[in-house]
């Protein structure tokens, strides 16, 4: 009896997994696991609604603004160290030295990063992670994924996540309870900075899932290409298209066989002293200028 129950359980599990995988396929080629992603999106949304968003709202309403700024500066400064490493891996030597200088200045003069002195000194903040580094190296993003609690990602960024975690200086903080407290505070601080944007999104977007997905993918592509178009320097699909060649018109045999007319000696004698140019009517000139110009009918996008 126990063997039969075990067999039925395995069969039910196999059927369930098959149904789950069958339901994951979606119409968007960049989001083939849309079924799973939407379910995970709903889960994250529920956690945010009942836990993270209320905590972020209280955080913003209770703490003074200068305290919130200090917390944000502190954790952003720690991120500058890992950003500088990825700058170097991407071949951005000058930017890497700039971000490394930011980290050194803010960690000392800025009192452990609580004050962003480097920005006032003309060293702007950048944000680079190992997922962007892989993208710079030519690794494709892969399908879109929604991770539990972490939110939007891709297969490439998910594969890079362990190294990003290793590159987080705060992850080596001891004791563990202080480290976990800092991780929670950082998550609440990030969510507090997104409260206004999330409220606008809830009012404006018809499908929040699609809006967030498309916005995330476009932003990641922009970050990897440093704001430049990904098609720059590459051929588009239209470049490979060539219109079908038309058959050449065959010459008319009758026209070829027709003898040329002999010039009239009297007419040549009369017309040879003077050459006249064709007269263009003032009425036909505007039509000639406005017709036959494809650029005039092209709408820039």
C-alpha cells in the first residue's frame, strides 16, 4: 500500500511540474516564463504591501531628512568600492579611479560615508555591478526573471548575483545581528526613496507587471551601453534587406532598326548661331520643388 501511495505521489508531482512548466511559456520572447514571473511578482507585491511599504512610510515620516540622507550616503559609499572594481573589469580605467577616489574621500573626510564630500569635489557617483560587466563582455541578458523578494532581474544578472553579494563590503560585517540589521535598514531606505514613484505607477499603469518589466529591461540595456543606443555600430535588420531586382527592359527591335533622321542643313544654318534654354513656367516651379522629395514626407521618430 505504501509503495502504491508513493507511486501515485510521484505521478502527481510529475503532472504538477509538467503543468507548471507548460504554463510558464509566454508570448513575449524576452519573457518566456511570464506565468512564473507574474506569480512571483504577486508574491513580492503582497510582501511589499503588508511589510516593506508600511516600514518605509514610517521611516520617511519619523526620521529627520538629514538622517535619511546620511543612511543613504553610508550604504552608497560602500557600493562605490564594488563599482570601482567593475569599472576596471569593463575597461573604464578613468571612471574606476574616480569611483575609487570617491570611496576614499567619503570614507575619511566624509566620516565613513555619512557625508557625500566627493560629489561636491566634482567626482560624480556611478553604479556598476557584475551583471553590467558581463553585458559589457558580450554576455546576453537572457530571459526576464522575477526573483523572490529581490524583484526584477534576468538570467545573466541572476548568475552574477553571487559575485555582487561577495563584493558587498557590508556582508563581512560582524557580529551577524548587526549585519542583518544594516541589511534591513538599507532595504527600507531604498524602498522609502521609491514611495513617490510607486504611488505614481499605481495610478498610471494599466498593467504594472508589464510596465515594470519593460522599464527594467530598457534601463539595464541603457546602463550596460552607458546611455548609448545598443544598435550603434551594428547593422539593423533593414540593412540586410534589398528590394527584388527588376528585369531590364528589352530594347525594341523596331526602334533599333529605325534609321536616324538626317539633319536638315537649312535648319542647322538657321539655329546654329543662337542657343536658347527651355522656359520654366512660374506656376510649375513650386510643384517641381515640392514633388519628388521623399525627405519632405518622412516623419522622424
